[in-house]
C-alpha cells in the first residue's frame, strides 16, 4: 500500500478526519481502484469484521407526494408508472416485517411519502410499530416520514422506534437545483430534532445527479458534522417520467470510489449500500461489500431490488456473514451451477462466445 492510501488508512483507524485534498484524490481516480478498495476494506474490517447488516424497506404510503424532488418517482408531477396507495394496515406491515426478519433483516425501515406527517399519520405509525414489535420485539424499527414538527420525534421514540432516517441527498450549494419545495436546512433541522429525541440518526445521499467531486465532499462533510449512526449511499435510479430520467452518468468504478470515500469519512459508522446498487455496480456488487457493512434486502420504495436469496448468496460467496446469523466460513456448495457443456467444439451447436 503506498504512502497516500496508508496515511488515509491510519487516519481512519484512529478516527481522524481526512483532509479535503486527499478526499478529492480518492474520487479523481489517480490511484488504482483495487488499491483504494483494499485500503477501505482494512478500515471496514477493523470496525465491523466481516459482518453485513441487512435492512428492509416497507413503503407504508406510496406516491402522490406534494414535494418536487427531481430524483423521486413519487414527486409532484411524476409520470412514473409506480404503485400508488394510501396507508398499509399495521397487520400487513407486521407480516411483511416478519418475513424480512426471517430472511435475515435486522432493521425494518417504515417509509411514507409526503412532506411530513400529521398527528393522524404519527398515530398510524405508532400502531404499526406496536404490531411489528408484538411479533418481533428485538427488531430495529427505523422511521422515515419526511420533515418533523414539534413533539413528533418524541412520540416515535416513545412508540418504540429505534431510528429516524432523513437523507440530505445532495450538497447544500446545489440543493435548489434538485428540490424547490423545501431546503437543505429543513432536512438538517429534522435530523437534529430526531437526534435530540433520542432516535438514532440515519442520513445519507443520492449520487449520479450531476454533482461534482466538490459537491460529493461538501455533502460527506456536512453529514459528518451531523454525526449520524448510519449513512445510506444511494445511486440514482433514473425513473422514466421524472426530471432526472436521462441521467445515466455513473460507472461501477465511480460508485466504488464514492463508497471508499464514505468509508474513510465514516470509519466506524454503518455505511449502507442502498438504492441503485444493482443498476450501477452490476457485477461489482461483491466488491462494494468490502467497503459498506450494510445493505438493503429486497425491494426499495418504488423499484424492485435483487432477490433476497441472491443477496444472501452474494454475501456468502464474498466471504462475509450476515450480522446476527450463525457464522459461516465458506459459501454453500452450488452444484446447480455446474452445467456440463453441450455446445461448441465436438458438437453441432455454436460455442457460447
């Protein structure tokens, strides 16, 4: 490992902030990608071993949001052909949560579209948390309902919520380009309300929206100042029917460099591989596990994710274990993948090339 990556690793292991110029170099691509991943992986293993935490999303209310966030398929004016429905009943949410926990999920994220909850919405979520906890008392419940007003975070905490999620999404300098119906400061205020109420703060970002390297760093450092316990890293899913539908600018390497940056900025914090990983990382998803210690299992808010069985297989194949599950040193044997050749040389069929 060269002096640059070695120095970054030493700083991260000591929980020291990394300099801005070093962070820019990470993103610029001057250093070999595998060397960067290896350095970040050393930090990841020091704090999280080879564990991968599984999280799942339950979209309690989908679509029809009055906000105009340009990346969102649920936004005001969206023409994306997504599922639209009002509040899911508590017993249905509890059933979905139970299935996810049986599949290995340790945290259930309850999400609802909208600017922010009213008192009736908080009451609905309280009943939903009760229903989930009745069957799964030990599961972590994270809530994501938009902007919070006075007393709402306290009610969620009293109801049994463990965490509150509210992403900053992009840098403050360009937030107005992405959304006009609320501000970057509004999002910071909600996260601070949640933290003050004793909820574990969860806040991250979406990349692939035209941000510069400086924007990536501004956002990462703004998040660091808020001291979150978990940081989801999303990669834009450019839904048809949204203003960002034509944004296809990410590469697997760019995604990995961003994840490495976040591992160095947040060495001992849960960095979660979130929406868009399948689309943009593709066959390099296993490499991302050497940087992120947490992933979403199953589907997202309005798009389908990789099948859970494939995620669990990917984790085992890469030599990792699911947090809370029995340790396993080697992946399961996959005799089903051994297929005898019946084409190409020695046959009448063309080769697979």
